[in-house]
C-alpha cells in the first residue's frame, strides 16, 4: 500500500518531530494522528458556519469567497498532536453526556444507521432503523442539524431535549480556554509558588466559574434562532453541561433565548448570499476597501 505524502512547512515539521520520539510507538501514534489531520477536514465548505459567524472579526467578504470557491480557508489552523488530542477528548465528552441522555429517552435528533448509512430524525432512542430495520445497536446519535438553506447557513447542536424545550451544548473547560477567552478571570486565581512560579488555584477557580464562555453563548443564540425559524423546533433556552478537565467536576448552566442577538447575523447572511448569486464581492466589513487579513488571504 502506498504511503501518504506529507506536505512541507509546519505540518512536515510536526511530522518529523514525531519521528524523533524516544519511544517509537509513541512517535508512530503521533504520526498516525497527524496524517489523519492533514487530510480534508470533512467540514462543509458550501455553507456559513455559526461558529464563524459569531466571531467578532467575522469577515463577510472572506465568507463570500469561501462560498463561491467551495474551498477551505487558506488560514485553516495547522494540525499538531496536542490540538488533535484536545479535539478527541472533546468528542469523548460529547459521547458520554449524549449516551446518558439517550438511555433516559430524553434526547431527540438525527440517528445514523451503520448498516445502511441512512439518517433519520427521532424524538427518543429508536428501537430500529426506519430504513432497513437494523436493530438499535447499529444506530448512533448524529446530533441536531440546524440549517437555513436559503441563507446557506449550516450547523449542528450537540442535542435537543424536547421535554425541556432546550438545545443541549456539551463543553469541556481547560486552562487554555480561559487563557484565550477570559484571561482576566484566570489571573484572579493565580497564586505564586516558590518552585513553579504562578499556578492557578483550581478549587476556587471552578467554584467561581458561574457562566458559560461568551463565544459559546453567542453561538447557541444563533443555534436557537435557526432551530425556531428554520427547523420548527420548540426551543426557548439552551442547557450547557460543562466538564472541568483538571478535576473532572461538572456544572450546568441555562441561557434563555434572545431573538435580537441573531438578527444582525441573519441580515449579514442575506447580503452574502445575494452577493454570491450576483457574483459580486461585498466590501470587507472589518477593514473596508483595504480588506482584513482574513479576506486578503483569498487573493
């Protein structure tokens, strides 16, 4: 079987570093993970992703180019083993919470049949595939599709609890997330040690973590808008389940739906969609005619 080709640059450096590990098997695992990450992401390129739309620096012009070309953004994050390990741990956390809700018959959404590859919606755990009648051991939960096809918006929520009229979002919290999104909060709990310098007081930090990170709240507000207006789901809130990576403790938060938050994003999606149909790029909303780093990458 032909070996995979690893392109040069940052990716090649990471791959070669894995080859230098003192334990060969550990190095082989790293190379295997990096090879998988270097392939196509599998992320749809012909839709606007809510996770991108809610970012403060979301560039309408860059979104136009990506939709028009159907290609991944040139500035896609470069793979490294640590990041892929974080992603894998996040997937395991999702699986755990979703499985508990499935066992309680409290989770609705799409179900994917491993036998016939069909996907269908069901309001609780189905006993068999609705296409080929394979038993439920062949079925896996495929989350909640949230699409606004006329606006080319597409995403997925982690779950939907019909009895609660709530979307479900499952998150892991680590020091890296706090360092990026709420550095002032993290700094409040750092204590000076003689041997290791500044270290966070994890007990007090987790005790005082009382609301979801703002990026997650923005994204779920848009998810709820899509659920109500385009997917005909009864939704008035989002329930967050948080796992604290450092101690494995958990918390839950509830965020109420606010219609007004998503309206400017929906208007922007309408403009971008119209521009794609007319094949005329919109102005960069971040830096006007000059353009920003995001849309200039497409030149």
